[in-house]
């Protein structure tokens, strides 16, 4: 297929010499797709950020697990592949891999006219990382008033595109309208690539700060991520008053008539990654996040014993 389209030949030889300095190395794999966002990309006829999304969502899962990413591979499925679209998808993935210092093993291109509509594309990524179990510290017991810290997202990242398109009646024309409250067009905001949090989390680990639990907000909305983040018999009080909710979600709430409870179940609410740190480490963690160029979002406190997540 690559030869037929005149695409660059890619290598799948992945160096793993990093394992030689490890005590007990194990491989970890993660896979994820970006199908919801592709409906927006198809409407705008713009695919330049999709590959970046696919890399970031897979790598973020590896980093949350404490692994060092090694390589990324993807599958692009469509009814009839067009060279320019494939090149845009691969260019985004390649540039993200280069920025992260990991190998890009390329794409498998699947021509499936019986499944996909004309000019419809799907991209699913697969990433592998290596974890040294010999240096992994036991997770600290979560205490009352430990802090739930978030890292800000650039928009929806991985969830909520179908709801946004349906509830806001999005078309190519409407997504080209500039909104003062968003400081952007909806199209530009929705096509912002998913942020990758490798640099900031590695900086926190390097400082020896214990992160009890860590999870990307990617497999469901903020509420689902919080429930997965917190162990059994732990609840939380989350402080995200309406005035602190990013404008995009306010628009979905008000103009899209989506209740806040449903938004939290569907969208990340402006938070791309969650983790728990002790209260005494919070100030240093915020400094590290700022120094890394990310935006800290202190969300709330752990409550024990409890299973309830309260939003105030």
C-alpha cells in the first residue's frame, strides 16, 4: 500500500538498549484511537493535528504508569486512501515522536470500502514503553487531605467531540466563526492537539516526589477518571466552581444545553492528567509544573473513608 501511494518507507527496527541499565525491565503497551475528533477533522478537511493526538494519548498512558516510552505505531483505516491525507496524519505522528525522543515505526494502511464512507479516516495508535520494576516504589497509602492535582488540557483532547458536534450543530462554516469569549474559532480550539505530559511528570519523578496514583483523563470524562484514580474507600471533594470552568465547557453547558453532571461524565473539563500528592509536596509540585511550561490545576482533596466524589 505504501509503495502504491508513493509514501516514504519506514523502519520498524526499534533500539531498546535502555533496558541494560535496568534491574527488572518489563514492557508495557497502550493503544488508543481518536475517532471522535476525526469527525471534526473531516468536517474541516484538516488532519494535521490528528497524528499528534494519537501519539500523545498513548504516551500519556505510558507515562502515567511510570514507563519510559520507546516507540509508536499506528493503523490508518479508510475507504480509499489519499496520499495527502495519509501524509498529514503521519507527519503529525512523526513530529510528536521526534519531540518526545521516541521511534516512529510508521503506519499500517487499511483500505476498507465496505466499512468506511468516502473520505472518512480512522487512526488507532499503539505505543510501547519500558518500566524498571526494580526501581518502582510502593504506592503510599492515601491519606485524608492528600491533594488531587490536575494538569490543564488544551480543549477536549480525547472525549466529547461527538457531543460537541451534535449539541452545538457544528458545521465547517460555524466552526470558522471567531468567538471573543473563546479567543478563537471553535474549529481552531477543537483541533488543538492533545498535550503530552511526559516532560513534567518525569521532572516530578526526578525530584523524588511521590505520586500515589496517576491517570490520564482519556477513557471517559473527568468523573470517570477520578473514580479510577481513587482507590477503594477513598472519595474526594472537588473544587471547580463555574467561574473556573474553561469557556469551551461553559459554551457546551449553556449553548449545548448539557448539564454539568453530563459534561463531567463526557468531557475532561479542562484537565488532561490527574495525580495525587501529599499536602506538603503541593507547593514544590506546582513550581515544577510551572517550570515545565504546563498549567497546574489543584482540583481538590481526598476524603477517607468515603466513596463519594463531591463537586463544590
